[in-house]
C-alpha cells in the first residue's frame, strides 16, 4: 500500500505545470513609424480634460499587465480598482479566451519596470511588463 501512494505522488508531479517566466517571452521591439491620431475619447484619458485636447501618436511601447483572466467580470473589477487608485489610463484587451487588464503607456521598458515594482508593492503582485501599442503625446 505504501508503494502505491508514493507512486501516485510521483506521477502527480509529472503533470504539474511549470511557471513560465514573463522575461522569457519578451522580445525587443523597435519603434515603428509614428501614426498621428487625435484622441478625444473619455475612456483613454478620463481624469484629465486638458489631455483630451492634445494630439497623440500611436507607437510600439510597453504597458503593465495587472491580470489575465477568462472572467470578464473579474477583469472589469480590477480595471475599476486601478482606475480609482491611479491617474493612468487602464485598458482591457480581449485576446480570446482571456481578458487582460493593462495600465499605462510607457515608451521605454525601463520606465515600465520601475512602475511595475511600484504596482507590485501596492498589491498587484503578479503585475508584469508587456510589449504593447501605446498612445503618447506628440
């Protein structure tokens, strides 16, 4: 009987998934050609009306992912929390089947990583930097 239990525990470890380090997924991005756009959408800059009147460019950069979930309601709850706590734009990107809550628009990975550490200390312990299209002032 003892051998059977030990064998079951050993085979259970074989099926356990290993954690995939986000650093292994990162690839360096070059800034693409700028495309001039004008955002007056309240969802992009809800807290600063002056920002809505400026001209912006869309380019390759970084955001901080707070959570990836298949539960839309959980994603909305996290977005609402982040909107209330931070003066940064918060986005929900749907990449089937996951809703990804991401915050900020960072041109450099270093700046995003500094803010990632801050967000982790604030309770988003699994926050990590991801390459993303971003919106920045022209």
